């Protein structure tokens, strides 16, 4: 499983509103292409870009940008987070 769970904090929700980006905790061995394909397949939304970083806890976090500016909010509402 590439996507573990959405990263939902106050700062992450501000980024959703401002930039339309979602953040996910993903498998440490997952590549950007694998993350992109998993998100497009799971949520049926085209992804523009994926940026990744390692957190202080040793988890890999992916920041995902969508071509549709409202896609991030739609996905969060589907997941019941927003």
C-alpha cells in the first residue's frame, strides 16, 4: 500500500485552501511516479506534481498538486476530513 493516510493538521488545511494541495503520509520506498498513479487511481483526479520530504519521525510525506483547483477540497470531503 503506497498511501498510508492523509496528513491533516491546521497548517495542512491552510495549504489546501490557499494552494489546493493535499498532503499524505506514504510508504518510504514509494517513488513520486508511484504516488501520482496511486492518487489518480484512488481519487480519479489528475495530478500535476508530487513533492516529497522526510519528516522528523522518519515518515515520508507527499505534497500533491492537482490540475483542478477544487480537487483537494473534494477529496477531503469524500474522506470525511473537511
